[in-house]
């Protein structure tokens, strides 16, 4: 049964089935993450960036809050491949066979890019930002008392957005393979895209030009890489469209 043949009720039943699978798997991922969270939190507390800091709990619930947040984030990361697969499976009846195979292959690359974005932010950007902030405190002769909740919230604020931003090439390839956008459109509005990336960088970095450039330049490179990927995807989209027209003409 194709997507066009399915009624609204059948779509809803299909969606409910896939959501049920996700909920069950997410609960299992939560159980696994429950045992992984504490070792991960302890590791993050004694890395090069944090080992010289004394992290304090200003509220009795702060340790539990951090533990639950890390558990949820780990569970979402573990579940993310299944989330993408279920999304693909839901829309795949409306795709051509070649499009199904191609878009399914995006899932592992998407996960790798997400982890790569987090790694870039944590290993390159985060140490610089922490050093920059502590240097300001030293210059102003201010003794910082850092809360563990504030430290981890700042860590999440720096790293997690990059995991999402690094999905840009996969997203652009996916949209061009479906014919929703074109690389010509991305090229035409390049300057507006650059402006958007500069604004995004300003939101997730401290107010100094060096950290802003550390973030902005990789984002611009990522956008240009996305344009190249989009051109490849668009050529394949046009080829698939031509093939479909030929097959329709050959049918009696």
C-alpha cells in the first residue's frame, strides 16, 4: 500500500505504532543511561577544563537535577537513530525506491555529524570559552564560586547546539533529494545565510571577536560543504525524476 492509498485513519494508526515503538525504546535507553550518567558526570568534573574548579551545589536538588538532565540527554542520543529511522519509515511510502535507499543511508551520517559537532564544541570551543571567562575574573580580581548546575548548563548550552548545527549537510541533502530546495537557491541567498550564521554564533559565544570567529568560520565552511552536498543530491533528484518519467511513458 502506497502513501497515496492510505486513508487519514491509517496514517494516524501508522503514526501511533511508530510513536509507541519510540516510547518503549526510549524507556529502555533511559534505563541504560541511568547507569552511564554518574560515570560521565564524574569524568566531566575532572577533565582539564574543570579539574581546577571547585563545583558547588547551591541547592540540595542540584546534583539530582544534573543527573536527570544527563540521563535524558544520553537517552535521546541513544534513541536518535531509531527516531530518524521511524521518521524515514513513516514518509518512505511517498518516496521512490532510489530515494528510500538514499535517505536511509543518511541516518548513520547524521549521528556521526551530531557527535562530531558536540566533540568540536567540547574539545575546541569550550576550553577557550572557560579560559576566557576565568581570565576576566582574574583581571577583575574576582573569586568565582561556581555552581555545578551552572557549570553543566553552560556546558550544555555550548555543546548541544553544535550537535544540531552539524546536521546541516544531511538536512540540505535530504531536502534537495526531495526537491524541496535547490543548490541554486542556497547560492542565491548565501549572504543572508551567512548573516544568520553570524547571529547564531553571537548567541552561543562570549562577547569577544576570537571566540566569535572560532564559531563563525566552521559554520560558514559547513554551509559551503552543505551547498556542495546539495548539488550532488539535486543531480540525483533530477536523474530520478527523469527515470520516473521514462518508466511512466513505457507503461502501457
